[in-house]
C-alpha cells in the first residue's frame, strides 16, 4: 500500500528532537473485553533522541553507537527511500537513549528518521503513517502518541479496527488517545538504569509473552479502576499522593504478572534495591518502565528528588553499572526545525 501523502516544499536540512517515554503499564494484556494492550505512559525530557538530516550526494550515517543501531537506521532509510523514491541523505545521530532500556528508543528513532526524511522529500506523512511503514506501535500507542503530544497519556489499545487493504497490508491505525494531561511542572522523576542489562526484546520478548498465563480479568478490572479513579484524577488535580500511590500499586500488580519471564517484579535486582531505599525516604510512585531494566520514582518536588537520588546512590554504592538521574516530564511532542547547511554537523562529502 502506498502511504497517502501530500506535497510540501522540501527542506535541505532539518533537526528533529523526539522525547523519551516511560511505559507505565498495560491495562489488559489479554484484551478480556476485546481491546488488548491499552497503556499508560509519560514522556520525559533529557533522555530523548536528536538527529540532523540533510540531502547529500550519497547516503551516510554518523553517530550510531552499535552495529545494531546502524543496521536499524539503514533499514528505516531503505524503506523510506523505496516508498517515495526519495533523495540520498546524510544523517547524524546526535543523541539517543541506550537501546532496550524501557525508554522507547526504537520507536522514537524510527519516527524521528521518518519525520526528517519526509520533510527532505517534500512529503506530508502523518506519524501514524510513518509508524505503519517502519513497523512500530504493534502493541502500545504510547510512543507514537507521545511523539505527537507529550505529557501523560492513556491509549485504548490497537482494538479490532485495523483491516486489510486487499493486498494483505493493514491500514495505519494508532491506538486512540483516551486521555492526555500535562505532567505537573514541580514533580520530578528519578530514573535508575542498570547499564549491564537490557530489557526483553525481539524473539525473547515474544517467547516471554507467549509463556505467560492469561492475565486474569479481575486484575485487568483492578488496573483500570486504579488508573481511572486514582491515577488520572491525581494528575488532573495535582494530588501527588493519589497519583503516586496508584502508580505504585499498578506497577506492583503488573510486575508480579511479568515476574516469571523477567526474573522478578524488577528486571534488575540492583534497581530494585535502589527503589526500595527511595521508598523508605518519602512518598514516591515507584515502578519499572516496560521490560526495564530502567526503574523510576515519581517525586513531589526537587527537594524530594534530591533526597531520593542520594538514597538510590547510597544503596547501590559498589554496584557496577548503576546510573541514577533526575528528569522532568515533557509536555510537548517531537519538534522539527530547519537547519542552515553551514550549521549541519555532517560533511557534504
């Protein structure tokens, strides 16, 4: 299927900044009411993806930190060029989260590359169309919706509405945006990464999901109740205790379900140790994003965040590979700006 596009004035060079996201949990992994994988998540500043792309005589990629990341970028560019018979480009990856850590790096990289390439090719492609072309968003819509909107988001899962176009291809369909609320400016998020580990992905993720017993309908109802009447009112009214308590309970419930395939409620014992220490210092919304290993703690303000950071660092002193940082929520989606060719960090060649 050819993705519907319009025509825009092609830009010679652009920079795209895409937010990282925390996936806070699925609401009903088995879809007991017919809609699997409804999700809640939030975008954050400071851990996103930034790249610069421009037209070039031949395609060149700089800044990839691994062979796997380089191969992924090459694959995305090949799909985009084939779709639009587009130009050769030079791309410099300026910043990206470590892959498979729960920050949505794959989706954000794909959408950032797709958005930049579309503008260089003079095409008006939606985020949903780019995600469909590049194979993102099969289960959760948090990464795609976060790329467009930012903030705290609840999506309704992919649902039964994706359909074939007659050639065996599903039409682009992003899970619907059910709720979007700005993340409070004063609240902070402590992130704890175990850099010696990666979360489940690829075939390991598929095998893990297949090995799990069905998610009980009673637990799905409990999670939906927590989100609808505790977490969402908490963020809408700035009631930190309600929000944090709801997130912690949701995360404990979903973590216990996934524990058999990820090795515990938390994928990293060191991250669990750090978060236990945080929980002893003050009220916090504690959990793990996606398959981890990155854990998080929502904090009421910067003072609480500083205390939590110190507690986490003290608890993991001597544990190699543990990186702790404090970030803020991000209440805007990805941004694109035209770049003067002389400011591009990529040689013309």
